[in-house]
C-alpha cells in the first residue's frame, strides 16, 4: 500500500509538459514545463544538453512551442486559448467584431522572454469561417492536428517556417 502512495506522490510531483519539438536543423529542441500554477519554464536543449531556460509562464502544457535553428527565438502556438470574458459594462448588442477574433493565439519570444511579435485569431481565420471554431466551456479549439481536431499537426519546415492549419484548412506560415 505504501508503494502505491509513494508512486502517486512521485506522479503528482512530475511537471506537466508540452510535447518536445525540434528546430528545422534538429540541433535544438524545446518544451514547456508547468511545475505548479505559478512555476513554469521553457527549456531549450542543444544536443541533449540544456542550452538555456526561461523561468516564466509564457505557455501552457497544451500549447505547442517551436524553436529557431540557432536556438535564440521561439514561437508559442496557443492550441487551446481561453474564451474572452463577456464585457459587463457594454450592453449586449450585436458587436461589429467578435472578441474571439481579437484573442492572441501565437507569439514569438526571444530567449529573455521579450515578445517579438504576436498574432491574433483574425490573422489566421476569416470571420465568415467562425462556425468551424469549437467552443468549450472556458476555451476554444481553432487549430487542426491538435487536441482531437483532425488534420496535419503544426510543424517547422526545412526553410525554417512554422506551418499549421487553422480549422478552415488554409495553410498558414510564421517566420522566425
């Protein structure tokens, strides 16, 4: 019985981690770890050895991270972003722009954690295709190949471009 309790404690202490992804040249690899609600880190490896670490919560374990060929910049794709909170001060009128389309779903960082650029859902998905977005209780799914949404998984190409398909199916590219 004590062995089972010990095993459960060890499993509970394991940080949640995003999938490890390699750079286009396979020299670097990156993943995100969430130890607890307030302790997170981005870990970049070079040839199986730690290259650097950013101790900041810039992602979640569900997100997908990609590192560039020289290991100095990385993209975070928010696979399961939070639904925007409805505004209580504005009356419920038909909005000209759906606040969902203003949600940041991708951000590029340097190894110090500085945001180099960010992209919103409207940058990847046309408003008329909003019916393809899968809304959950507090989050939404917008990308193919992740979280049981059929399609190709996000990937980095030999040309060092990050490629992915939103639910509309049109391939999108992000440059490092």
